[in-house]
C-alpha cells in the first residue's frame, strides 16, 4: 500500500472506510504535533495505520504490520496474562489474554487506558513504554476501531533513578550539621536531650521529653516514621534519616538516627525549612528552564568569551542540528568553530569580536558540517554577559537551523530565473497587463513580431495598438476578465510599427486581487490569410476546408491544453500563498515554501511533458513507458496541495491489484490531473471532498476507477454531452468544459475508453479502460 501522506491500507467496504477515515484524521492530528508512535486498528485488532515513529520504536515497517498483524506482536505474553487477571478482577468481567486485554477498558468504559507496558523490538530487545489505548467511535457512538499512542520511557526510568540517587547523596551532605541531639532507648524512651533551639525544632517543651516515651510526645504519623527508622537501625546498625514537617509551625525538620549500642540510638535533629523552600524553588526554576531549553526549536548555549575555554552549557537540540552530543561540546572535544565552513570562519570570528568589543549583540549566518557529512546553514544570535562574581566574561546565544529557508530561497531564485527564461524565450507573445489597460511586462517576441520597443508598448494603453474593428470586442473581453472570468480563446488584430496588422489568438487568465491580466497569444496571421484564400477559392473547397478545420481544431486544442494544464498549478500556487499572512510563523513559511517547491517542480515537468506530447503528435508516435500509478498520482496530489488544504479534502488510493502500466506518462498525468481537480472543483457544499482511486484487471485489460462524493451529474440530461468540448454542467466560474474532452481524446488515441456513472448530489465514478494487453 502506498502512502498519502502516511502508510495505511484502504478497504472497499463503506463501513470500514468510515472507521479508517476517523482513525486517519486522529492520526493526522496527533502526528502534526508530536512524534509519538501511533497505531490504529480495526475492532478486531488488525492494524490499519502504523506511523513513522511506530516503525522507529518497534523496528517493524508499516508494510509488515498494516493489514497483517495486531499490536499484540509487540507485547510480552506473560505480561498480557498478568494484565488479563488484573483487569478481570478490576472490572468484574472475564478478560482473555489476547487483543481484548489491551482495549477492554477503552471498549467497556469508553475511556482511555493509559499504563506502562513492556514492548519487544523486532530484534528481541525489551524496553518499557507508556501506552494509551483509546476507542474510536462514529457519530452514532458505534465503536469503529482503536488507536494507541506509545512512547519509550527507558530514559525517563533511568532519569528517575538518577534523581533518587542524587537526592540521597544531597540529603547525606545536608545532615552533617545537627542542632538537637536525642538519646532514645530501645523501648522508645527519651533518655537525654541536647539543644539550643527549643522554640524552633521541638514538638513539645524540652522538659517534657526526658523520661517519656516517644508515643506520648510525637503525633501518630511522626511516631510511625521514627519507630520504623529506629527498628531498622537496631537491625542493620546503620544510620537512618527521616524528614518531617513540624505540626502547626510551618517548618520542616530532619532526623538522623544512628546506632550507639544494642539498647540505645542517637537522634540528631536540625531545621531544614530553608532547604525545603530552596529545594522547591530550585525544582520549579530548573523545571521551567529545562522545559524551555529542551523544547525550544534551536540551540541555547553558554560559553566562555575565550573560545579556547569551551562551552559551559548547551541543550540537547544541538544533536538535531550538527549530530554531535552536548557532552562533546562541554568536554571541549569539538566546537562550532571546528564545524564552521572554512570560507565562513574568518567572517564569523570578525563579526563576533567586533560585537563583543562594542558590547553589542551579534547576528550571523554561516554553514556548519553535520556529523553525517552534509553542510547545514545556521543563524546565531548572541551577546556577552559579565558574571556578578567578577569572573571572566561569557557569551550566551541561540543557534537555529535555517537550511530549509536557504534551500527555499535558492529554489525560489531558481524558479524566478526559469520563469524569466520561459517568459523571454517563448515562441509566442506573453504579457502581463493591468486592469487599467496598460502593458506591465512583455516578452522579447513582441518586439520581434510587431517592431515596437518594450518602452513604446508600455507607454500607451494597449487598446491603441488594436485594429479599430476589434477594439469593442477587446474592451468587452477586458471587462469579462476584470469580473474574475478567464478567457480560453479570443482573436484580434494588433498594429505593427510599419502600419500593417497581425492576427493574434489569445488565452487569458485574471488575478482580481492584484488587478492583473496574464495572457499568451500566438500569431495566426497566416492562418487568417489561408482562410481568406479559401473563401475566394472555388477549387478543392471541401478538402482545403477540412484541412483548415483540422488545423484550427489542433491549434484550439493546444491553446486549451496550455490554459487548462497551467491553470491548476497557478491556482494551487495562489492558494498556497493565500495561506500565509503577516502573522504566519517561520515554520508555516517553511511548510508553504516546501509545497511551492513541489508545485514548481511539477509545473516544470508538466511543461516539459507538454512539449514532448507536441513533438509526439507531430511524429504521430506517442511514446509509452512503464509507469507506476502511485508515482503519477502522488505528483498530481502534490500539485493540488493548496486546494486540498483549503477545502479539507482527503484523497486515497489502492493500486495493489494493478500497480503499473505501459502508457504515455503525460497522458496518465493529464487523466489524474483532470479527474482529481474536477472532484475538488465540483465538490458538494454539504461535506468535505473525498476522492478514492483504484486499479484492477478486467478482461485482460487494466481499469482505473476514480470515485468522488461531489455534486454529481444528471446523466439522463447530460450523459451524451459529458465528454464534449466546452460542455459544462454546473454553474462554476472556472468551468471550461475542456478537461473531460481532453482526457477522452488522449485515452481513445491509445486505444482505450472512458465512461462515467453519476447521480446528482451523490458524486460521480469515472472508469478508464486502457486497452487489452497492458501490463
């Protein structure tokens, strides 16, 4: 099963699809904010999704797990049996040690069951995990499956032990100074007391201690603590310590019980109120600091101003940027200057020295070498600080990874250069005009064809260059464009500098928000001359007319193909850019730039493939190659990312039955592009769009089936016109009636056919039959 955007398996059953859709939305929401291992299952336990974090955690791949296993493969059998007995007693229901033991609480009580388990890695390694099992329910409250979220707690377990050991060591050091000493007999009688701070540490006045039993002096809770510790000291002859709050004093004391002989112990008590308050404040402060430093998306460091003295502190995020451990920097084993690109070292050092000398903050960008051998761009902001104890000055700073930003900037520059090359070297006229009627930018072919310079063309309204007989129609076309409507074809005559006119065939798109018109034209003067000659000719009228009609059809088809195939990527780019605002975060800009890069790549490939298609048409030989359906499907989905995000659409596929075909690559891309974009364009206002594509073998040929839940079509009314040119069946501003006509022409050119089933308000199903013998 291929992934969009994660590994998952889709089944044809409608009820099961709804359950998987719920699980998929839950998985998308969780994985967008965390890197926890997420697994979703059917009600029977069969795994339906297995994210990347789950692969890393378990060692299994999604292909090994989805549709083939249950989460029980990760669990210890003995632990499952023990848990089954425990939950049976807890819930009063007999639970078998199978998948039910994992989900019983989520299923019966409809609450999340969160507890620690032992996972078994694919390599046999066992490790502790914290797992939360949750039931997935549809809108009617019916259970449709389960989802589990797991995280490895090996490190947290080790950290807890380390903290306990550290606290024990700290307490031993703090208890070395005692303020009160009690001598207590084996039967719990105070036999002596030494103190200078009666009013602070004693539970009762001093004269009420000696000769009395501890049970007559101490509160029950405190007595129990002391008696347990004393008993242990007599047994082991080793010291024991306890801490406790003083009743009604808002203070804390500690007691250290030491062995004297077989009949006596010595209890040393001291005031630890200040320590307790400090511990609380320190814990709170440290927790806040570590929470901040370990979750901030960048490196926080503190180092000596003298670079040779090394780093005092650096957070764990340094591992993400350069691949080295924090200890490597603290120990002086490596430094950022060691990793700095040779060309950047001197400028970086000069910038830091200059800022420190001026007591200013430095802000630098440079390249560092990742442990993997790759270079990454980083941005560093830092400043000098002077410790209050008069020690040597230090530098604190923040380093963030800006590699993607740099790559995006480079990609945008490349796209701009490529667009400029296409704009200036196209063999037709390309122009950007304003709604006010002026040319804003024209390519070089304008000067070559009409003789006017770019400055002359931009200095006057473009209506002044148009033949008087065509000006009214042109003005009407501009009004149409200002209203937000594109124009697929339009003809008029432009005056050359020598006074003659050239006939131009236009296709235009509009940008109402920025009040721009984007248009492309081809010179059809010779075609117009041929038309005039044919009108005057009385010989071979029928043959010449048919030839001219075919030429016109091909030219018109080509203009439509360019307009149609470019409209979707251009609209997608506008949609992606429209997702950004002045308040957008850097991460959001990165995500949009990444998607723009994919769209730009796909746009470039589409242009190249269109040119290849034209060449193939001229040679009357359409190239066919081995193609995987998923490869072309993923490319088209990427080109539609902006519209998918805006509409909340979900697109799924299952190409397992027939994963590949020998076919024309641009034709297959055009089929997917038109069917998917139509499904989004003609979506129902009552529900989010959902499109599912499958392939299958049928009578020795491959069939592609694409289903959507959109507006649908009245087949009894429009069925015979469905694949006609310029035939539209919905009141949509972008409807041109080109897409279905285009793909039907392409499919039939390679011996195939296309049919449709649809019902108004219920969606449509298109079936493409590619012909006999396809592999």
